[in-house]
C-alpha cells in the first residue's frame, strides 16, 4: 500500500493554533480535489500531527477523538476516507506530566510515520509526506518517503540540512497533488 501522510494544521486544514473545536476545523482550500486526484492513484491518507498543546496544557488529550472524527467527516463529505489519524501529544517544554518528554514520535522524528506504516503495511518508499514546515519534510525523509513542502508562509525558521530538503515544493495542497500525480505517471 502507498500512502499520503498529511500534516494537519496548515496542510490538510486551515492553520488555527491549538484549535480542537470541531466547528472551527475546515479543510484547506483545494484539499478535496487534491485528495480525490491522489485517491484515483490508489494512495491512502494518514494524518500525522504534532499536538504539543496537550503537553502544554492548552487542551486535554481526549479532544483528539473529536478532531479525528471531524477530519473523517470532512473527508467523507468529499467522498474520501481517512485511513489513520496519528498524533504526538509530547513536547519537552510542556508542563503536563507525562507528556512533557522528548519522544520518538514528535516530528521531525519519524515515529508517527513508522507506526502507521507498521500498522497498515505501507510501502514508505512509494509514499509521500506533505507538510507546511521543514519538520514535516525531515520526518518524511527520515521515514524513507518522498516529501513535499507547502511553501505557504508557515515555515519561519528555515533551518536547512540534508534531511530537510523536500523532494518537491508547492504553494498549496492541490499543486502538491498535481506534482505527485506527475511523478507517479513517470515512476
């Protein structure tokens, strides 16, 4: 199976910091058509998201169930399905034990992608990670995926390194899907 791993905030949905209110979660512009294009190429969809707000005490971990349900509902309305929702509740700067730790699942580490791959039989070399910051790119590259950085203004640090170079860059999710589809046609 090949997958599209999607960062949540700023990639799949509009970036609203620390938002867990389902009514405020909206798909990013062009997300439905983008994912339908990729679904026609037999990609499956997995959200992989850092949710350090749990460790910082901004919201409880049980809020993630409502977020997952909202994402599944939004994709269902687009005739799509979400095959997995993976999140990291940790942040070493956090104040809520036991979440205030360094872990292997927080991007830029690849733990979320590796867990999804193991649980769903995903071929990481045939898969893509799409995100709006270089931590997403690094996580995808470390996992062995190809990567797309959405250059939509959300990356603010631009700390480059060998694992932080995306396979492709795109201005939005639809453009990323077109790039992936073109790469898929030539693979």
